[in-house]
């Protein structure tokens, strides 16, 4: 047995050992099961065991409330099982695979996918056990099963009836399906974490942060990636300068971008998936200036004028749809109770109350930002308000966020466009942009620049937003969020001593 094989075997053993979770009570589906008809009383019933639900349940229990948490799958929700944790670990693995591939000619990134998945699953299993143990130690009763809210103050789980004055919906979100013929042929970001290997080629449909992260990660594992983006640029909700710089970085690494596209059909034949799409000719970008990467084109034979739509298609071994997420509300019975929906998710007020008394909702199932720290903060604050002292409300106006691609993006505060819209006049907003090649890139022989952009009030100098493109960007954005909350000004940055040599010092000079 080689050292590598022995290492893989040890990882699998650790994963198996860690996944032996503390026991949960499992409630069978349907009626007429053993124990049917039981009624349980609690102060708080939480439906959903993700970041929001776990945070609310544990904080409520710490205040002495009797809490029942209902989860139909694994504890941890999207973040642990299908999002933040496995994605970040695959991002690390992709980075290491790319480095090895560049340094050692006989090492290919694709060979490392199975090793990465073993490590990811081991960490997920460890977190499942940790969450479950912490919930039990806090005194939270955990039930596995499908929950339905049958009345205000009443939840059914299998044959059990749970009665509580307060019910919390924290069931999170799921990938939105691709609404075109053949859309079911496309995988989702959830599916990627179950892949035992990677395809040789992939079409990623979408241009948001999940699409960008998946395209970046998989391309570093040796996958030939085409991205079909509906908008005229990547990351529509991020600062434009940062998004354009990222597009240059991705194309330089071999990811082919097709902008202003509208996917119309997916078809499978001869072991490949063909994705058909419409594209406005003047908005098309393919690779780094090439004439096109589609495997075929049709429509009007290329006789369209500038700005006219043309029909294209691209073939690959697999397709991945990352076009957004939608709330998990199916089967909860909320519509029958009159719980009012919003445009995206449940509508809640500032105290996370739905339109039905006694029913609250937090996290991705509501219309707020779909971010783990936001969901966690909402859960703790709500539990404090309902069962303890009035907790200090988190500042949801300053939320740092990141895109774990290569290079990474960190962002906090207003983009330039949002700042101008808020100010009313462009001249009221100033920006400062720095482009430089980091020492990390210079060492690797890579001339791709990092980008740092500061958005500020032109009159007062108050910093309104900071947007970064560099592998250190997420860590810097977390720290700079505190400065923004405290009202940092451009002059403060300019007169603060820098730490040299770092990437962050470029913000201060």
C-alpha cells in the first residue's frame, strides 16, 4: 500500500468514526405509526436544523425554554451539508491541486478530486456530530421527520402532535430548478458534493456567486468550463470593477464566458449534454477574445445584424444550473393557515413575525440576505427577545460577504452604483482603485493583478464600501466591516500605519 493510499484509507476511517452521531429520535412518516396520537408540549418548536434553527433553538434553551427542533435530514442545513463548509474545503483543495499541477508536471488536479471529497465528507460528519451533541447538551429535543404546521400553535411530525405558543420556520432554501425543456438534465450545486469524479467538460448556467465559485473550483480540478450568463456581466450585485476584473482572471485561467445568454433547451445524446441558448451578438464574450466556443450554431445562418439574437449550442459531459435559490416551503401547510408570502420567501416584520400570530420565520426562508452569519444572528436575537432579555440587534446594514473563487472576492458596504443611487448625484461619490500584482502571484510567476476599490462620500470622506479581488480579500473584508460600522473616513485609512508586506496595506496608502 502506498503512502497516498494509506492516507486515503485513514481519512475514510475517520469519516466513518466521526459520522457515528449521538442518537436522535426518529419519527416515521405518515399516520398510524407506533406512538401515534401523542401530544407533546413545548415553549418553542423550531422547524429546520440549519444555521438559523440551531442558533434559535440553543439560545432559547439557554434561557430555560423547552425546545423541540424538527429536521428531516442532517443537522447543519445548507451551510454544513451543501454550501459554505464543503464549498470552502473544495476551494482549498482546488487551489492546492492547481499549485501541484503547476509545480509538478506529473500531477494533475483531476486526480485529487476523490481525496478532496473524502476530506469534505469527514468534516461534514464531524460537524453533524458536533451540532447534535451541542443541541442535546443544551436540552433541545431533536426529532427527525417531516413537519406540518396544522394550526397556530400546533405542528404534526409523523404521528406526533407538538404544541407550542411559538413556532419558528427555519427550513432554508434549495437550488432553483432550470425552467426550460430538459432542465432536469442539469445538476445543481447540491449534487456536486456527491460527485465521485469530475466530468472532462461542464457547462455552468448562471452568473451569480454560486455559479462563479463552482466554475472556478471545477476548472482548477482540470474541468473544461463554459459559463452561460444571462446578464451582461458576472456577479450583478457586486461592484462592477471587481466583477470585470474577475472575468478577466477567469478567462485567463481557461473558463469561457458567454454573456447576455438565454438558455432555451437541454438535450442529451451520445453521452453528452447539449445546451442551446440565444445570445445578443454585440454582448457576446467568449474566452479571452476568441471567435466562439460553441460546438454548433443555428438559427438564421449568421446573417443577423449587430445586436440581433443568434442561436448557439455548446456540448459538454455535464451541465450545472446555478440560477438562484428558492425557499423550502413545500408540505409545511403555511398557505392553508394564511401565512403571507413575499416576493421571495416568507414576508416578516423587523421582529421576524409572519402574518399569523405565533409563527416566526428567519434565515433563507425569508426575503433577507441568504448568508449563514445573518441567519445565525437572526436566530439568537429572536430567541433572546422571546425567552430572555432583549438582546442587542445585529447590524444588518453592514454585512461583509465573499466569493470563494480564484482569486477570491471580499466585499462590504455599498458598491459604487448603489452609493451613487443613494446620494442622488455621481459627483457626491468618490472612488479610489488600486491594481497591483501581489507577492504571492509574483512568486508563482503570475501577473494577474489584485484589485482594491474604496467607495466614499466625496464631501465628508466617510468610507461607504470596500471591494477587493485577491485571495486575502475575504479576511480583509471581515476586519474592515468593523471600521465601516464605526464610521471610518478616507483620511483614517491614509494616516494609519501599514503592515508590510501585506495585501491589506494597499488599502491604506
